[in-house]
C-alpha cells in the first residue's frame, strides 16, 4: 500500500462518517479499528478476513486481485491473504459476519475474533491488541537485514505494521533501485523505525554478502560478477573501510565456495542463520563442494566454524522480493547501549549482542554476561560458570535448549499462555568453549508428512507459515549468538571441525581447477593459492586441537 493510497482510504473513511452525521443515513462501510490495549491508540497491523463460508474477504480500497509485486503492500502466503492497515480497514457490511486475524510482529498477541453486526457501535468495531513483551525497553531492537524490491515508503508502512525497528533494503545487480541509495539513514525513518538502503554483493558460486551501513556502493553493482576472480576478499576490505558490516547471505541454503576462505581470513562479521531456508535443512546451492552434505545442515556448518575458534554473530533476514514474504518474518534482535540509532544497532551486531528469531523471545547469560561476551575462567579457582536462559513465544515450540560447542547440555519444555521455558544451571569448564540458547519446534513431524522445505512459496506448510510469509517453509525457531568461555587463556579448537573445513576447501580447489571461469591462468593460480592459504589456517587449528592448546 502506498502513502497516497493510504491517504485515499483515510479520506474515504472520514467522508463516509461525515455523510452519516449530516443526513443520518446508514454508512456504506463498516470501519474495523485496531488499537493498542494499554494506550488505546491506533496501531498498524496486518489483517486477514474470512466469511462464514471460509472465503477470504477483501477490504474496501484494496485490490480484489492479488499481485505479487512487493510494492503493492498486501501479502499472501500458504494460501492465506493479509492486508496492511494503519489502524483502520473499511469492510462491506453485506459480507458480515467475518472472522479476523490481526498480526503485529512477535511481541503482540495475534488477535482473533469475529466482526458481527450486533457488536458494531456507530458502524464500527474496535479491537485491542495486547503487547505482552517489550524488548525495546531493555535495549533490544529487531531488524531485517535483507530486503529487496520495495520502496522506502511501502517499507515504512509494512515495518510499522510488523513492529520492526530496522529495515535494511539492499540494492543489487538484479534490482533497479540504485538511485535510492543515500549512504545514510533514509528520511522516512523516525523514532523506533529506521530504514537504510545498502547493498547485496553477489556471485552465484562464491556466495552472496549482505553489506550494511555503507557510505558508498561497492563496485561493480551491475552486472553480477561471473568470473571466479577477483574474490570477495576485496569487498570486505572496502566495506569495512567505510564502517560497514558484512554478513554472509542466507547461509543455510547457500554457504558458497568462499565462506570457509573468508572465515579463515577473519573477514566475515556474521552469518545470516535465518533466511530463505529453515536452518536445520541442508544447503541447496553449490552443494557439490559441501562434504558430507546429508549430515551438515546450515546450523551445524555454523557450529563447526565456532568450534574452530572463529567468532561469527548470528544475523537474520527475509530476502523479501515479492508480496509472498512479510518484511521481518525473520529478524535479528541486537541489544543497543544507550540511545537507539542505526549506528548503535550496527555496533551491537559487531559486538555479537544478538539473537535471531521468527517468534520466540530469548534471554541468555553466562555468569551474567550476554551473547557476544567473553568470560574468562581460571581452572585453579574452580572453573565453574552459571548459565541462565529463558524463552517466551506467541507461537508454540517444543523445547528450550542450551548448547555447548554445538551439543545440547540442557533442555526445558514450555508451559503457560506465552509458552514460557527457562533453564538455570552451573557447568564445570574443562576446556575453552562457547554456549548459546535456542528454542525450537520439532521438525521431524513435518518431514514425515512430506513437507517440501526446499519449495519456494509452498501453498501449504508450517504453523509459522500461517502467520508469517517466508520464501520457503520454516519451523518456529530462535537462537542466540554465543557467549565465549575461555579457560586458562586456551583458544577454542576442535580437530574434527577444522579438518572438515580443510576438506571443504580441498573440494573447492578441485572445482575451481576444473570448472572455474577465469580471464587468465594467472587469475586461476592466484585464486587457488588463496584457497590453499585458507586450508593451511584450518590445518593449523586442527594441529592446535591435537596438541591441546
């Protein structure tokens, strides 16, 4: 919905009530209003309407025919259509009674009920939405780092309705919005709604990068690079040189050839753990170079990097390109120190103070320290740490878990109206390690039912997909970034995981030698040499693990 269209609807509503007041005639539409339960002020939200026969009803002023163009402002997924509202929708009274669902992000309960003639007052009905969580009051702000094909005006309307704090629109080789790039926060931003147009840099074999907080675009923006040289290494340097943040795009589906190289060179800031594919599914693209593919989903590939001692923040985005995807359906919450600004939010990403989620709200500490922190322990003083985690969610999930170096060490089952779960424990530290918390819905039931997790815009899917549009089906999931615990100054190392990425790079080198596209043999040689250097890094870390250092 554009700003002009929204103003048209608001004018039509006002005009209808003026006619009723002047002539006493019945209104030609029913006004459906949404307000915040506590403040009783109008709130934007996303609404679905269904009549007594189960047919979806289109509010007045919205197009009868659904279009996938993300600029349109309405969304449809899993055969369910929703309409964005800035607080009011007009409905043809002849369609009553209707059932409604109203969704506003993760921290408002999903509103459900009926619109009946007998419940109307002065031709209208007001529905309060209850905010049950207030993360921003504790400094946590949620963002979508990966959005395409949407104008800032439409994005602002949708992020208001989805209760999203930060929207990163990424121009790229396949988009036509390079003129929207400003190198600063967009002018439609205000308060707790910040929009920044930045860039996705792509190579379909090497991998895709989300470049945030750019002050100038990294060239070339167009066309997409097809040769396998130059590598992404120079992209990181240019982005970081202007204060940028770099996250690997849609990592579970597309780990790419170059991610082990870039991680080894410590260029990469974070991994988009939630985007395009459920993180417990297996890579779809360039899977020919991923060793033991059937046992290494996106989540485990991240854990393997962490077990080699590399610190990679968890980030999340939607890769929204059409109106089949809702902005902020996956988001990363980052805890900001002090005033909320875009730079402060980027600084929080850099510090690793994050959790990613598609509904559950997580809290997690080790010795009172939050994700991203380093806790030093001395074995001579006992080496015990205290761990605390909790999760609450508007959508049900099955378990809250604590993981240590990728292994589950504790779990709890949620109960109550907000599916609350918590874990408190002490842990003896016998070697340097990392801890994180995660909340998850069981995935096996969906797999047994034959749900195609790799299918784009599936007409049927998961519980999460009933309320949030994602590119492929996702289960209810959330995960914190790690807290790193260093015992006696020893680095985190694991021989098996370091050896795994050495073998990953072996396969990349073999592929580049036979299938890589280069302008010259010298380019091929220098590219393969860079991969060999990265392989040496992993072999060194494997040797560290063997020595126990």
